[in-house]
């Protein structure tokens, strides 16, 4: 693997699985990432094969910390209890053990939104921010990360709060925008309801909005009407990979 990288990050999403070596001094990819579409049948076996393929593509040396951002609550050593946007056969799987066994190395798994939030606090839009930061990812689902004075409170799953009688991510994720062909303004109205609810419950200092659509923030931020400052993710959609690599590196130091 390229010398400027200290860790390798992989982000598993509903539509793509992406990986890159990460330069943790700079907080960016050491070389371009590779994206492989998520298989139609996103079973543990099929996804684990792609993870191994990504590690082989970059010749990741044994001993390099490898972090994987995954779209479900993750408790080390405990099986997956709930999955919204990948194959349901993930429930009951010991994910650390599966990936480690398949790839022949120790990997560390972290929730995808938590990874993105960590990256934004460490290297991006929330760097140096005191108090509570809520980072959200808008994609196939809605992911959330709560970070208080730089410390992550993991597995918050606030994309599944109820909004307008529905699971909030069904109502207002980026996938819901495409599915319902919502205008930016209409979608902004739905996002306003969602972020107002988070504001009401948590009184954060800052919202960071990530996910693929964050690169189009100029199209919809103007329609989100909340009192809390709201900024696009500085690392855009790279935050999951960078945060996963950062997480693995920090864990392997213990
Ligand atoms: C999952 C979360 C995940 C989010 C974003 C939700 O459906 O339950 O764990 O962080 O999607 O991928």
C-alpha cells in the first residue's frame, strides 16, 4: 500500500461499497478510492467478498489498521440486531468475526454515520467545535452521530425517529427525495421538520449534513429553516471511509 497511508477505510452503503488508503495526517485519501456497486443480494457473504477484493486491489499489508463503516448499530463482539437497508440475513451475524475471518486480518467495524461524524470532528466541518454536534448522513437512509466535546456517543439511530407517522428516513432521506421526485424546496420543507425535531430534543451547537447529496448543498440548504447553525460535511461523501480508517487506527493504538 502507498507509504503516505496509515490505515485503510471501507464504507459499505446501500448502493456502493467504497474503499481507499487514508492519509491520517492530512485527513484525506492517499490515493483515489475504488467503488464497487453493492450486490443486489447484499448478503454477508457477498459483501465480505467485496471487502476482501478491495483490500487485494490496494495490496493492503498485514498489520495495517482496516476500518469498515457499516449501516447498522455496531457493538463489538455482539451480533447485528437490526438492519434497515441491506439484506435481512445480516441480523444475528458477528460482523467483526465475519470480516476478519474472510479477509484474514483484524478489521474494526463502526456505524457508518458515526464514522462520518468522527471524520468531520477530527478533520472537517466540526473541527474544534465544543458542545454537542449532530452529524447526519442523507443517503439511502438517514444516519446520525452525536459527538460531545469530541467524544462520540455511538449508535444513535435517529433516522428512525417517527415523523409524520412514518419512520423519518422513509419520509426524508435522499432516497425518499428521488423516489417521490420531490423538488429541492419540498424536500427542504421535510428536512426542516426533521431538523426541528432534533433541535427540540437535543439543543445541539451545530448540525453537519453529509452523504452524497451534501455536494449539492447550495440547492437545498436555503430551504432548511432551523435556528441551529447547519453546515455541509467538509469531507462530503468521503467522510465514511476517512472516519472508518481513523477509527481503526485509534482502536489499534490501544
Ligand atoms: C441505519 C443506520 C445507518 C443509516 C445510514 C439507517 O437506516 O439504521 O445504522 O447509519 O441508515 O446508512
